[in-house]
C-alpha cells in the first residue's frame, strides 16, 4: 500500500511536482525495485518487488496509480494496485496533504479497502523535516498514526526514522535508514524495519523517477482554488 512512510523507496529530490504551481498540469512517473515490499512493518512479499507509479497534478490537486507484486501466500493475491487522489500545498515551512487511497488486489473480491490520509510536515531547519501522518479506514474503524524525521546530510546523503501505531488491537512499527542520490534520476535506500509482532528486516531499494512534464498551453481555469 503506497504511502509516504510505508514504502522503503528512497525519496530523492528529482523535481517532484510543485505543490505551489499555478495553472500547470504536470505529469510524473517512476518505479522502485526493492528487496522486499513492507507495509507498516509487515512483509507483503517473500522476495523482491517491482513498484511502478504515475501521477498527474494541477494546482495542488493530484491523482495517481501505484502498483506492486505481492505474495499470494500472504495477502491472497499476486498483484496490488492503488488508486489515489487528493490535495497538497505548502504554507511557508508548513506542508499538508489530504487524500484518499483505494486498494485493489487480484482475487475474487478485487476491491479491498480504502483510507482517508492526512499528512502534515514542518521544516524545522533547512536539512531537518518532521512529519505526522494519520490514515483512517472508516469500514475497519482504525487509525494508523505515525511520526517521521528526515535529515539531509548534504545534497547526496540523507537519513530518516519513522514510528507508527495502529489503533483497535493493531501493532506498533518503526524504521530507520539512509539514502544516497546516485544521480538526478536514481537513488538507493537501505532501511531497517521492525514491529511489535514480528522480527526486523533490512530492506534495500533502488528508485528512479522521471521529471514532471508540465503542460501550460492547455485551456484550464485561471481562478485558483484556495
């Protein structure tokens, strides 16, 4: 399940879609090859996973698709596809993102579940960011809350840590890791994931991202929604 803190993919500064862009439709895409797909500290594969994604954004409003292979023995399906949409923005050092993600699997039911997700971020210093994330499944009636810290050692190396907990009989999970930007389009990440109900696991991931393509010649509304 795709989320800012859930995947082991490295976050690299490759010209992500600008949350303050005005009157531009931007398209971006990327992929991650990871030694193991982990969600909330729990393994979703028994081996490597390939995770492509694509996204469109206009004035902070975005929609996208993310996919990954999964282990049928664990989740009952060999494929997961996530469809998501939402709105994100920045106000000074503060950022916010409110969206909804629907999870689909290749099994008899196909449609699994969905979460309303609120992510908040604050840039304490230029190299140090802190974040809060709350995901609520209205059907299962649980809240997945997590806090994260990201520190940029320089323009190549970064470090991060994350701690989360799931309500209503769920578990606690945490991770710590580092990342390295190989180039403007490739990055590598190594992180340790652990939970209160399972053994820890070291995950290594290689990520690539295609810079957004912006379309400014389209006839689009000029009034900005605030």
